[in-house]
């Protein structure tokens, strides 16, 4: 009697050991969905397809794959919602990791081993499949969105990622558990990336191949105006949170780490940069930190510092003079100084006398005073930095008296 053995998919044992599945979100991709599912099945049977309210023949096609776990709902919501439902289903099924792959045929299942190789070699991380954006056939809007998204991810997290818009990713579900997400459409892939980075989840990447069907053959549900607008609104919110909460929190936390003082000491007192250049960097940072352009201070300071070739680390450090605990004092001093320049000034006995109503009614006084305070504080900070460096270097150069 002969026993027929069925070969396991190529990655099945590794996927089972890692508790890893593949999630395929889909919306009206009936022309490519079956092929994508079959290609993934060559590597693993741990597959979850999320039917995001498709109105074509997607439901009928999925009936031909009864072995695939299906999450389906009647109303189209968006890719972000589909991914979130996929994560929920994967977690409930006991998976610790999920690789997401688009159903439009632009990704190749042959890249699945690349994600698993890096996961096994380096441990849990959110891994992005990085496309070669220089290859022929990349749509112009994809190239623009790629650069746009990468820049804001760096600004919001301080991390570099080569392709923050790629939907081919490996998610460490266990490390995302407990996070509450808010966005339902394409912008979700930005939200989850930034918030994972804020939570300390390592962010990595692996190279992947990508195929863009020519011309009208390619089916995309990305609406440039609407979806770029949604992404821009999300980035605005993330930038505000970054400036008002994330960066101040990290800065305050860093004050209690010894390596911070070692790094800061090296930045201020290194011999490779002139005292005047470092003093100018500190002065500019303090100026921008107090300047009355709240929410945009670092957005202006960083590119200007780079253009003027200042020490951008010192600029950013000095700009943190406007940390939240200092804001009432900065506002108070701005009103005091501005009161010298206007005919009918607001008189304040202390910083406690400031209210939103008084700030609104006497904005010109604050605005003038803030610029003058910024200039004066910058001059003092720059001078102190310059004198401090001269004293430090003279002390190091002073010869030691001989004994005997």
C-alpha cells in the first residue's frame, strides 16, 4: 500500500514556529486576488484575507479558497480599517506576527522569506518592504509621496526609513497589542509606523521587488487629492504631538542619562569647531525657541540651521528653552518687554495674571515683546557659550606648576 505525502508549503514550519501569518487586505481586486492568494499558499497556509466591502466578484473568488480564513464586512471602509481587522483576527487566532501584502499584484510572495530571515536574525521589529523607487515604471505620484512621507517620518520619530509608504510589511502584533488606532484609510500605515516608533518598537526594512502594471492595466484605489489631504492632516497632528509632547518628554528623560552629559559636553567643548560658531548655534537655537511662531519653531530652525551650516544639534538643544514648564515665564517676560513698546500696555503682577482672553486682546504687545526677548536671550546665551568655551580651553592649556 502506497502512502501519499503532501509537501508542506515552503515556509510552513518557520511560520508555525514563529506564530506568523500573512494578511491580504482586498477591495475590488478581483483580477489579481486569486493569483496573489495562490502565490502566498506556496509559502504558507497561515493566510487571512480581509474583504473590505468589495462590490465586484471578490466574494465568489474567495469561495474557491475555503481553507483561507476570511474576514468580511459589507461596507467599504478603507485599507487602514481592513488592516486593523486583520490584526484583530490574527491576534485572536494566536499569531504573534503578521506580514501584510497587497492584493493588486504589485508585491511578490517570493519576498516573504526575506522578512522571515531578518526576523529570525535580528528579533522582533516592524519591518518595511523597501521598494527600489529609482526603477522604471514608478508612477510620479508614488515617487513624490515616497519622499514626502519619508521626511515627515524622520521629523516625527528621528528615525530614517527608506520606504514608509510600502504596504508590504511585517508587524510584531504582540508589541502593537494595546495600542488604539484612529485612522481608517491609507493614512493608517503612517500612523501605525510613527506610533510604533514612539512606543520603542524597532523599525527596520528589507529590500523587495515591485511591479507596477502599465497605464490603464493598473487598478488603484488611492485618490491623490483626498488621500494626500488625509495624510497631510494626520502628519500635522503627529507633528504637533511631536513638538508639544514627544520631543519634550524625550528631552527631559535624556537629562537623567549620563551619556547625555557626555555627548553635550563633547558638542560644546570639542576642538574641531570654533567657539564663535558654537556660540552662534546656541544663540540661534534660543532665538527660535522663544520666537512667537509656536508649533513651527523647529520646522523653521532646522532647515535654516542646515542652510547656514550651524551645529544643528546645539540649535535643537537650545531651542528647547521653550519646554512646556518655561512657557508661562516666556509669555510673562514677553508681555513685560512688549509693554515698553506699546502705548497702552497690559500690566501684569505675575505670570499667573495671564489668561487666554488677555493674550488675545493684547497680542501685539506679546508679539513685539517676544521678538525682543528672543533677541536678548539669544545674545546672552551666545555670549555665555562663547565666554564659557574660552575659559574652559584656557584652563586646559594652563601649564601645571612644577613641584620640588
